[in-house]
C-alpha cells in the first residue's frame, strides 16, 4: 500500500480485544511495507557500522605505508557512504509510508465504526474521547507501527556488529558483546513506571479535550447564563493537571534518556581503557583499537532506536487501548443483515409500541418523554442501538436488511442535527431520489432568511449555494441550522422520513409555514414527525399519543385535545392539578366556548 493508493478499499476487521493485539494486527496487515523498511534499514545501519572497520583499516594502512590498502579502503568507504545515503533515503520513505498508511487505516476503521453505530457511539463513549482517538491517538499508533521495522533493523545490526567484533578482536569484542546488551536493556525496569505516567497524562488530556469540546459546543448557552468564567476556570484546572502529568512523564523519560547516554559513555571508557592496555602489551594493533573504538561510538546511533521503540510503545499502548475500545463496540443487530439489499415500501409499524404510520400519510407522534421519543425515532430507522423487536416496513423487518438499505428506506433526523463545514451546495449534495430539487427543499423549510444571512456573511460570492458554512454551522442561529438540516433531509426524499422536533427552535409563524411546506413537498410519501407543537399536529393526517412506551390514543389533533387529558397535558403544557381544577370549575357550555375561542385565536395567528 502506497500513500497515493489511500484510502483502503477495505481496511479489514481489526483485532480489538486489547491494545497490544490491535497494534500487532496493524503491523501484520502492513507486512509488505514493514519488510521494505527493514531491508532499507539494514542497508543503512550496516553501512554505518562498517565505517569503523574502514577507518581502522585506513589507519593501519597508513602505519604500514601501504598505498594499495589505503586506496581499497577509500573505495570501500565510498561504497559505505553510498549505502548510507541510499538506505537512509528509502528507509525514511518507507517509514513515513508505514506511519501514514497505519494512521489512515485506523481513521477509516473509526469512521466506519462511527457510521455503523450512529448516535449510539456517543452514548457509550464520551465525545472528547472519540475526538482524542481520531486525532492525536492515530498519530501515536502510526508512530509505533513504523518504528518497529527500524528498531528491528537496528537490533539486528547491533547483533551483527557484536559478533563481528568478537571475531575481529576477541579481547575487546567480548567486552563490547557483554556491555551492549546491558546498555540496551538497562532501562527496562523504568519502562513500567514511565508507561503508567504516560497513561495518566493521556487520560487527563482526554478529559481536558472532552471538557473543551463540551464548552465550545455550549458556548451560546454559557454566555446566556454567564457561565463562561466558571467553565474557563474548570478548563484551566484541567489543563494544569495535564501539564503536571506531562512534566512527571517527561522527568521519567529524561531519566531514561540520561541512562541511554551515560551507559554507552561508560562502555566506551571501558573499551578505551582496556584497549590501551592491550596495545601496550602488543596484543592488538593501533588500527584494531581505532576500529573497536569507532564501532562502539557508531553503535550509539542504532542504540537510540531502543529508547525510541520503548517511548513509542508507551505512548501508543494507551492510544491503541482507546481505539480498540471504540472499535470493539457492536450494534445490537448485524449491520450486514440477513436479507438481500432492497428498499421495501408500505406501512411503517413498531411492534414494541404499536405505532403505525400508514404509507403516504403525515403521522405526528406525541410523547411526553423527549428521551423516549428520541429512542423511538432511532428505532424506527432500523438497527437500533438497544435490542428489541424489529420495526416493520411493508412487513419487512428493517433489522434484517443491510444497514445501508435500512437507512435508504427510512431517514431519521434527530433533534440536534449536525451541519458539516463547506458550501451550502456541498451540504445539500446528498444521496437522493432526484425527485426533490434543492430550491424546493429550501423553500419548504423556509430558508429564505438563511440564504440572505449566508450571502451577507460571505465576501467573495453572491450565490448562497456557494456561501461557506462554518463548522457545525456555528455562525447561524439554532433555528437557521434546524431549517437547513430539514432542507437537507427533504432533498434526500426517502421512502420514509422521520423527524424529531424539526421546528423546536423557530417561531410560530415560521413553524406554520414549514408545516404547510412539509405537507406539500412530502405529499404521497410517508412522514413521521415527533412533536408537541399544535401547529404541526393540526396539519397531520394522523396523530398518535405514546405514553410509557405504548400507543394509548390515535386520532386527529382537535379530537384528541377534547377527549384525551394526557394528550392535552403534553400539548398545552398543562399539569394534572391545573387540568383537574379546570375541569371542576368550567361548565360544559363554557368549556365549549373556550375551545371555540381557542380555535379562532389559532386561525388569527395562522393568517397573521
């Protein structure tokens, strides 16, 4: 896999049982790139390690006044220089490729899992942790995956050089062969503590990221209640905790780095001291001493990769653990389904509650519990996060269809839709039937003032379709974002459209026009609206009251207001005590007069 071939056509099925298993799975799935990096790494490190032997041979050739051997040594050094340059160049290329492709694979896996889980993802994992996994964590995971091949090449080079020195000069080679493993493994006792401190740092950083994400998302509300300073102080404390944890972690890693510098230096002193004594005794030549000294000096370079792999694993292990935790989440139903891909038609029926939405009709659902309404809306889309009986569309269980087919048949827009950054044209460029034009959808959703606001906020375009929408539409009001999201859903033109409180953030006059536009544009199509707004309810073909998880009343708005106290309590925000008092104090004739006056007031409001 090369960078230009990204993204993967199929990133694979990860081993998400644990963080180390996930790292091992990533490494195995990039075996070709790992072998390339290993080969170039061996060329580079071996060429570097051969240089001391060349230096020793050159020094001895000068001492022996041998021009031939000096010339041969010069040619060998030129060959080593070429190997160093070529090996380093292609090692870097292979390593960066491994890093980027590993990070891209993880990001694709996370994106696929987010698409499969939908809204269930943030219910099981904090939003800040998801952000941390998909940004900083993927880089650390990619770092470890690509560092493995370089570390392997460095370890093999160290082993080869130790064996070579033992044969080249046994007296000094034994000292080096014994000392180098001690130098390489001396930091192992410190790694568990360094890893724990790195884990603490990453955990605190994840909490700080989550707090920052929540603060930014609720900034408008915080400003409205004057809570900016309170949350700013909380973030300051969280960021200071991250800083202290980072300093403690850095202290441990600085100690490890110091040991990695100190021990090779002590080994070098021991080699020189012992070598001088051997040279005085005539047991080794000056060239051999220079060779062994230079080899120990050069070996400090591959030895650094022992420290790097330890750091990479310590930082990537908690990142891989978080990624594996997200990737191990599963839906309550199989996303692949047991039926062939198809888009069924017919009535929408939920066996759990008894809710029926006839085909081609506008059905309004009233539910006193907003959370229960959200869960029911999600279940109507098929493949819900919670287990339960499958919703039927034309007697076909949606949970048995592939997830893509279920979502093509039933589109669910929740009460907090997200607008992605980009132009308005990009926002409305969604998979659709092609039967609804963007202009018609914007008109039905009453987006005229939204288009004007987008043009006013754009300095380089007069066409609102090319106007830029900021991240999550933060430059727009809540009602404007809600209407754009509704227009996007209308453009899709699904077989069944489920809307959860689509007009909760707009005024009553705009809401009445949206209700008319929705009814007109969705004529002949199945639409389910979760709402408690009298304006929307009055325009629905069928109104269903869901109470405590079951359908308890079905009718039209005006009929249910008169006959169903629980419905009236939800729609008019009337408490039980108020309803009882009103029923006791008002005579039937007076009640009828009040209802008539209420209807007239509604008509006046609608005409206005």
